[in-house]
């Protein structure tokens, strides 16, 4: 049986950043386990630019961003195994994995970093009626077909869902010669970044229909068309609003789900809102020595934030290994409560003894808010009150808390993050 200080599950942007920071922070033996044939994860198929503005202060494509981290991993001689599937992680951090070369093998880790990313919501989860013809793809699958495999999935396209991948694929399919007829969104607001709506839809004259959904898919062997209908405030189709679009391809961009089957299997507590682990200020899950970062924790809008978060997870994992079982903290645990339009927070709790001098609290809102304030209350006293012109579910928000604000707080301290009117 092999033994490593830190095992990182996933070789995407989160796994790479966590590995580098763990090695830099003193971890002696680090290994990345990646199920794909190369490092970089989903970035390898994201050939558009817009990555790296925060991290490298320049615009890069997805593969360029991934390559910079991959090259650093190789320079640091961090071990990694490709085409390796992790099957199970036990609560005592025994990792069971397999690949062609070594077959089934086990690694005993002192700490584990979960960086498995997320997957797209499938048609089966959307309950769209109709047959199961060819031509229905998730937007990510279509992206891989076009950008890596070199195939065009169809010529006349309708996109359901306005997540960032769907918006980007509207532009990509247009550039490859397909006709994107409409992007439909169930919610009354877009699920993607504002810049993607402008650059991918508005610039190409592609209509975005909010509060609409697909109620029928026509065609038995191949999609021949779809029927859109407007939905009411309960998201139910309104009779009489049906509209037919002829098309040969339907792309689904209806949300991302963190890949947490391994996390659940080992007994990690899961947040029902994010479908990712509940973590503290060190990005440590409910199992000591198991950390989570990136899209497996909560879905991010920018890869730069994934890298920042993963670096913190890698550093804390290295600190955990270095301390062993001897490090005893003053175990104050202050729970962070999301209220007033804030759907969740990462982390879910903080311990002032462990937190950095400045702690970033990231969250998403549940609706579109204009000219509101992000406020943080500690035992009823407001310590943060920051005006935000626009907040939308498609864009992640953050507030920063200072360690000094919590050092003299009593045991029973409640932190509330909320949205307030001016």
C-alpha cells in the first residue's frame, strides 16, 4: 500500500492549484488522481478567452490557463496519475482507485483534497416530454464535440437554459455556421454572467426568452423541432403560449451539480442548497483532514476564484499534515447564517483561532437585486454594510471579514449575511 501526505482527487484547475500550494506549504508527498487522459479538466475544451484576468492579469483561453498550472506542477515534480478513477474514499482517508497499468490499488492519505468538479444536469432531470431522438445534447458535450473532436452536432439549434456554457455555445455554434434560433430560460433572469449575455447573444442577434421552457420535443429518430411555452410564477407552462421552432439540435444548459458521490460515500456532510460539502474557514469538511474546493464545493462563475479557493485548501491541508494530531485549537465555532436573499455561504462556519487575518465569505443570491446592501451582523451588530448596484444569481458575491473582529466574541456567536434595502 502506498502512503502520501496529501491525495488530491481531480486534476482540473482546483486540483492543480491545491497541489501547487500544498507543495509550497511544505507537504512532502502530494499526488493528483485524474480520471481524464490529461491534466486541466474542463478547461481543455473551453477554447474561448476570458480566463486568468485575476490570476495572471491577462486574458487567456482555457487550455492556456490550464497549461500554466500543469507546467508548474511538472516543474515542482508533483506526482500525478492520469486515466485513474477513484472508486472510494473511506472515513480514515484510505483512497481506492484503479487504472490500466496498476489495476486496483489503495493509497493511505494523511489528508485528502476533494476537487472533482461538477457535471451538467441531464435531460432526465428536467422531465421534458417527447421521444428520445438523436440531437439532444448537454451544452458541455456539444462543446467537447466542436472544440476537441471536431464535429458539428447540428445546423439548426435551440438552447434551453442560459447558464454560461449554454451562452458560450450559442456563440460557438454560430461561428461554426449553425443557426441558433433562440435561447430559452425557465427563470425570469439569466443564469449566466452579464458579459456572456452581451458578447454571446446580443452581439450575434440571438434572442433570449426568459420565463420560457421546452414543453415538447418532436421527432423520433432525430429532433425535428421543439415547442416552447411561457411559464407562470410557479414555473408551470401557461396554456396558449406554445410556440414551435423547427430545429435538428437541442442543447441543454440547465445548471451544474457538484460531483459528490465520493464525498457522500465517505460520510461528508452535504449542504442541500449547493449539493457540495459543508466546510469551515479552512475549507475542511465535517471529516477532519478532508478538504474541498472548486466546483465540487459550490459552482463558481470564474476559474480565477476556483484557483484562489483551491490554493487555500491546499495550504490548509499541508498545515493539517504538519500539525498531526497534536495541534489543539480553541474550538470556538461561529455558524454563518444566510438570510434575506442570500442562498448559502462558503464557508458555513468560522473559528477565529484558525481563520486567516482576512476571511473571504462567498455566496450567491436567489433573485436579481438592484441598489441593495450586503450586510454582515455579529450578535446583532452590523460590521459590514456595502452597496451593490446589481446582484444576480448568475454571479458570485463576496464579503471580507477580519480576524480581529471576532477574537473577543462569546461562545454563542451568530454571524448573519443578508441583503438589505438602502
